[in-house]
């Protein structure tokens, strides 16, 4: 018996940080995926392997421990948590991961791996599930591994497409798409999301009136972006991304490298460019209607980059 499932990574278009203070957010699934294959292991050991990431390990799913054979997989904690909780029989299996989402760049690699592993396992064990169950369970796994996680990453990875998270924390999908390319620039230095969220809180406690109004303004930019998306108004979307960037900068989460990437992207044809995710390292997102390669090549001179499109394909299992 072999089961294969996949799930996309994500990028936040609007509302990061403000979402922590109950403002809305918009995120999208991108066409970079985690693919997980599960099959029986005839030798009686449970293994977890990824050639893309260069690691191999043997797992004890009852004890949630592992023995490394090769490499160093940070992502293993999510897989152990899933197998411990959901593979009741603990029969020996091989779990194989392919991943073309950069790890630790704020592009939702852990959520994609979590969603794809859960879907592959549910399929393998014959557990009946729908996407709502999958998104909820994946969120619980992220929470137990990380201690704290927003439901946005796992929801986007499960449902795909463009997702709106309301002030009331309801998640809905837009019916529209963005045809333009995105170029994502990333550094190898991921900021620590928990610490950066705390640093914003610290600044907010110091300057409550100013920060409250900046956070509310980010929420307004997200509302306007929702309208721009529904009316296919790309140039307004780009402008709003640039406005959102200015507001994110004032929260103190920008870095020299992120700024460099943002101005490089804008200077080479991006109509909007901003930090995506927590900042302090991590990634930028640029909206590029034409000639995405030009922005990609310019970013590549000093940083890492990839060209991405929004994908409507959420989690898929077979
Ligand atoms: O670091 P990322 O890409 O997972 O983004 C974090 C987004 C924040 O709004 C900063 C935090 C959160 O939990 O929503």
C-alpha cells in the first residue's frame, strides 16, 4: 500500500503582525509544494527520509524519538508528532518527503509538510477526512510542536488559493485569482517569529497610541486590498503593498537585507514589494505583472529568489 499527498507553501500578502491584534489578513498558496509518500516498510522499521533536504532517520513513533542516519532535519518534529498521534497501529512505514519550498523563510514549509504528512497518513490508514478536519488537525499539530501557531498557514496550505482571515478569525476563500507573477526574495536568515512578535508588542507598550493606529491602518490597507482583489485592480494592489511595507517598517521588523531586496525588486519592475511574514530576516514578496525574470535575476545577484504563482491547488491526496 502506498499513499501520496501534497500541500503548497504560502505567502502573506497583507496583514502580518496586525493579525496578532485581530486585524484581517490576506494570504495565498504558492506553486511550491511538499510531497509526502507513505508506504509499508518490510524490514520492520519506520523511516523518514528526504533526498531534497539530505537526511534520513529511523523513528520510534510510540516514544516520539529518532535516530539520525544522515543530515539534520528540523522538520522531523512535526512528522513524529503526527505519527505518534494518528498512526495508532504504529506498523512500520517509510515516510518520504520532497520539498521545493525553502525552509525557514516564512513561506510556510512546516505547515505544508504537516498538511501533506497528515493527508498521506489519513489516506494510508483509511481515516475518513475532509479539508476542514485536515486544516484543524494540522493547526493542532503545529501548535503542539511550536507552542503557538496561527491557523492561517495550515488553512492556506489545505484549501489553496487566496484566503482572507477576517477580524472575527473566520477564514474564507476569494473566488478571484492574481494572474501576475510574484517574485519572492529570501535570505538564509529567518527571523524568530515568536521573538519578533514580542518585539512589536514591546514597542506597542512603549508607544501605545502610535502603534495602535499603525496596526489599525494596516487593517484598513488589508480591507482596501480585498476590494482591489475583487475588482482585479493590480495597480492598486501594488500601491497598497508598498503602503503596507511602510507601516511594517515602522513596527521595527525591517532589516537592511529585506530593504535591499524590496528596492531591488521595485527598481526592476515590481509594482509592489513588501516583507512577507514576520520579518527580521525571512522573505519579501514582489508583485510583478511583466518580466518576472528581470526582478528574479536582479535579486539573485545578492540574495536567493524564486518566481511563484498563486495556486488554487490545496492539499491533494491519492
Ligand atoms: O513567520 P511567518 O511567515 O510564519 O509569519 C508570521 C506572521 C505573524 O503575523 C507575524 C505572526 C502570526 O502568528 O500571525
